[in-house]
C-alpha cells in the first residue's frame, strides 16, 4: 500500500488529489467508498491506497484513512 495526504478536493467531495509520500500526485474518486466514510476524507487526511495507471495521471484505488495506533 502507498501512503499520502489529500491535498485537494472538489466542492462536492467526490474527486481529489493525493500528494503521495514519494512526491507524485495521484487522482482519486470517492464513488467506490462506503457512503458512511465519505465525510471523513478532507484536505489534510492521511490515506493509504493502491495505485493504478490512469489516462491523465495515476489513480488511487482501495482508498482508506490512515489510523494511528
């Protein structure tokens, strides 16, 4: 799993950009995330994800919040 921080989020809170810890930008879409969890993704949220190639840029799949123990 890769890790990064949400750096930008559209006004509807469905699409955004992750600054991956390795310095790359990765796009994400919250359509596939459980509705109860969508509100927990905000600018500054640390996330884990799996990366997949996209048409414009890499895309994040299996997005989840990083929970500190």
